[in-house]
């Protein structure tokens, strides 16, 4: 039960981040998982992750996201 509470707290904190920071976090986690996978020789099935990010883009227009991302780079 403690793990579930911790995950809920983490998820809540993540959801309060701007979308660009959420994406950056996803990229960092993916790099870490790839690194661990390479070191351990364990083959991970990336298809198992299908749908886990559902809701991240909810209410966010794709073009608005691209425009914001471009503005942040300047």
C-alpha cells in the first residue's frame, strides 16, 4: 500500500508540471531504462508501455504544443 501512495504522490507532482517538463522527464526515464536494459541484457517489450501515457495530451492541441515548444527554445 505504501508503494501505491508513493506512486500517487509522484504522479500528482508530475501532472502539475508543464507538458514540456513532463516530456523531458519521460525522455530521461526512457534513457535510464534503455541503459539498465543494455547493462542487464534483459529484453524489454516496449509494446507493454502502449497506452501508459494516455491522458498526458488531454485537452492539449498538437499545434499549440509545437508553438509553445518553439517559443521555449528561443
